[in-house]
C-alpha cells in the first residue's frame, strides 16, 4: 500500500531540513532517514527545498534603515539593565534580615583565585602606563593627551572589563546568599521543607514571611506569609503576576473576603490598595520581590 501522508513530526523535520535550521545532529539523523524511508519523504523534502529556493530567489533584498541597528542595541541594553536591576532587587530583598552563612572552603578558594587574577591584571595595566609619567617629566608642565603619547586604545576597554568582573563576583556572592537561604533539592531533584524548618522574618508590622523557593528565571518567590490579628499590609503594585492561597484564618483583599481554601491571582501592574485581616491568617504566596510599595 502506497503512503499518501507523512507523520506530522517527519513533515516538520522535512520543512526544517529544507530551511537549513536543523541542529547538526538532527540533520545527520534526518539524512539517514531520507536514505532509508519511503519515496514520499524524499519527495516531500525535495518539494520544500524547491519552494524555499523559489521564494529566496524571487524576493528582492531590502536594506534595513540605519536607525534599526541603534534601536535594537538600545533595546537590548535596556532589557539587560532591567534584568540586572531586577536581580539585584531580588537579592537585596532576600538578603534583608538573613542570618550570615559561612561559605564552603571551595567557594573561598574560587573567590581568592578570581581576586588574585584581578590583581594580576591591575598590575599589568599599571606597568604599561609609567610612560605617562616619563613623558610628563620630559615635557615639564605641558599636558600630553593620550593620543600624543600612544596610550593603547584598549586600556579603557580593559578597565570596563575589570569593572564587569567585579560585578560578576558581586552577583555570584548574591546568588550564593540566595541559595543558602533556600532549601536545596536532594540528588533526585526533590525538595522538602518541614514546618519546623526555615526562618521566619518580619517584613512589615505584624507580618512575617518564610521563603520557600526563588526562581531566578521567572524572578518570583514562593513564600509563606503570616498575618497577626488586626494587621493590614501597605498598598502595593505588582511587578509580576501574584498568586495567593489561604491556608489558615481569613483576610480581606481588594474588598473581597477570603477564607481557607480560597485562591486569588493579581496580574502584573495591578494594585492591592487594601489587604487586612481581623482574625489573622496564613497565606501561601507566589509573587515578585520587586513589588512597589505605594505611599
């Protein structure tokens, strides 16, 4: 019986193969299939290749405007700066009120190694610059520009690199602190936090929190919040989606009464103007640590 249709996964691979975007390993596997599979697969791949060739030769190349690259670079820089700011805010939020943790010996050795490497580079830079003083002595009080004395143009780049290196070390230390506060999964990838484990810390008057997890990708924390009776929380704007589940007691959020078992979700950019409880409550909250407190 002759095949009339290909399985969906094979047809998709035939498209990607014709476009030339298959991974090298997937491409090799597909080429083997072309030799072993039915004529239908070979005919399908050839048809896609012919179509793509026709499209490619029939379209007139268009030169993008010169402003496009600048716009893309600015947008990438903006996103990178925002990511760094969010990470630092998250790290500072988690670190606030935390108990100091003694790092492992291996961590200390890695840090010392990076510091020594940084010092060695600094020395190399300093040794390459005494010519500045020599030229100044020979010319008296005359100021000599960097262009006249031939200072390597990459010195500024090297300084920038050193600065970025220290930023990386700082972020590394912050990451260590976050990880030291969050229970780590066992070798099988499972994490357990007993009710008696973890540290409760006060984040507002009458409100204590215990951090259960922090996701560095989504920049969201999983936290237990305990409100004392008669407590209210300051109005705040959500930097990201917030999810909330009532475990004990009851509370009022945005004018709605919440009881045990009730769930609430707030989208990014929304505002909680009033969050309060008369009897006290225990909440499971998944939210961003960068929520903006409103006056």
